[in-house]
């Protein structure tokens, strides 16, 4: 299975589901996406789909914002992770220092 197809298969959460689970508005998800903080894939019907790790990434973004860190600073910090992966618990411990 080509890598893009694999990512699309893993990306099965709808925007509404992610918004409800993460406690942010759909418009906030779209905003985060335009800022490069999160990523979605499009299905055959051109609808956004997210991988389940986006929920942890949004939780990290919200926690960082609550500590007064700007979205630009969050983006720069997340960009230091290999392949822009979602921070693990170990990553968060290092990043939060």
C-alpha cells in the first residue's frame, strides 16, 4: 500500500468528531490547519479526515496556549519533531521546559 494511501486509511476521524472530542470549534480546527499546526487528509468525497493522534496534538496546543505560548512559538517548536509527528509524553516533557 503506497504511503499516501496508508495515511488516508489511518485518517478516519471526521472534523465534527475531532471538534467534539478536543473541545474546540470546527472553525478552530480549520484555523489550526491553515497555520500548519495540524494536518488533515481528504477522502474521495473531498471531506477532511484526521488521524487519531491529532487529538493529542490539539491537547498539546491548548496546554501551551494556556501557558501563554503563542501559536507561532508552538508551530516552531512542533516543527522540531521528526516528520512533524505528534509529541509523545517524552517529547512534551522536553518541549515544556
